[in-house]
C-alpha cells in the first residue's frame, strides 16, 4: 500500500488556518471591529466542511 501524506498536510494546513482565523477573530472582537469578527467567524464555519471533505478523501485513498 502506497502511503500518501498529502491528505495529512492538507488537514494540518486547514487546522492552522482555523487557529489563525480564530485568534484574529478574538483580537478583532477585543478592538470592537465586529465586521471583521463576522468575516473570520464565517471563514471558520466554511473551513469545517472543507476539513471533512479532505478527511473523507484521505480515508478513501488509504482504503
């Protein structure tokens, strides 16, 4: 079975983006920039289905 690390790299990148967006969202909330809070909160919500799709593709490749 050939190992593919591309799925793990993609999931790690999505997790890193999620952490960065969350930190930026909290920072903007502290400074009362609520439009930016909503934008980065929405981006966090969009990243979750992308992570699920990447995970499912990684599982299907390995099987």
